[in-house]
C-alpha cells in the first residue's frame, strides 16, 4: 500500500503542476476573450441600429405596401449570416458566403494543438439545408441538423463543433498513446471509429518486476474528451496492493488526458 500511496502522491503533484499551467493559460485566454466579446458587442449594437434604421426607412418608403419581397428576406438572411460569421470566428468556426449560401470551416484542436478541419456547405434558399460536407459519417450530423438547423443555426454549429472537437481530442490522445508509449502497451490499442471506446493492456514495473493491467474506457458523452466510465483491473494472482494501484489509475484516467497519465507512469517508474 505504501508504493501505491507514493504513486498517487507523485501523480497528484504532477497534476497540480499541470493545473497551474492550465490556469495561467486559461486566464490569458479569458482576458483575450473578454476583449473580443466587448468588440463583438459593439459591432452587434451597430448592426442593430442599422437594422432599425433600415426598417424605419422601409416603412416610410412603402407605407401601406404589401409584405417584404422574397429578395428583401434573402438580403436580410445574408446580412444575418455575415454577422454570425464574425461572431463564430472566435470559436474556431469560420465561413464565407457562396452564390447559393455559405460554406463553414470548423477547425478542431486539443489543449492548444491544432488537429484538423471539416467543411460544411449550406444552402440558404428556399430554406437552410446541407448541400455537401466532410463531416465523418459516425458524427450524428443528421440528428443535430434535424434538431437545430431550421430553428437555431448558431446552436447547430456550436453543437456540431463540440462533437467534432471532442472526437478529435479522443483520437489525439489515443494516437499519442500509441506513438509515445507503445513500449508500455501490450498488443494493440483497441478503439472504434468514434474513439468513444478504448481498450488496452499495459505494464507497470515495480521492484524490477512487471505487472500487467487491463483498461477499458467508455466515453458516453460524445461532446467530452474524457471518459465517463473507466475499468482498470490486474491479474487475480497479483499482490493485494496492486488493486489499490488499479483504483488510483482508474481515477487518473477519468480526470487527465490519456497520454499525460502514461507520462506520469513513466516518471514514477524512473524515479
């Protein structure tokens, strides 16, 4: 139990260091975001004033006239989309107007590392619909579109971005594990296309002896890059203290990125 306790203390110390670095980065990022939000609010107010003035001018010019034409409605929709593009640029979503609608680019990243981008081409007339895209087939695009696309396009893009970033983060962790810690992995890391189910065997060296562990990670929340359910077990004939180690590992896998957990294992074994 003493070794397991020492491992937990060392892991907690490393985690505290990581959290301090993350806290500083988050504070700097928050300051930039607040400044950007203030800038966007000013632009929003300017757009609102312009819209109000346009409506008032329109009422004066067409007093008693019929409802706005389809062209007026389309121009209003395009202006709204332009304003939305400015707002979403801050979140990794960019876009440009096309002849038939708008093409969005959703960029994904994990812990400051740029990963990949996905494209979504929308038609805006007669109603908003998906024309073509590069979204992976295992992302529930159709369900998200059915729920949000016609009623709240901002929410649609936000939810889709959450799914893509979480998937990219899970895949990135699995790739890092295979690339940098293959010497600790027994056999092949098992994962499905969505990377929301990972299973692998790994070894821990203690007192010049190697002890095998089995891990199974399930990500029930597809908008999250950390597992919701973790099972870590060791061989039945292993020393009793290893059961405590397995429990400690399980807790780490729930709270810390997969490759960072194995980095702490390596540091512990070296020390």
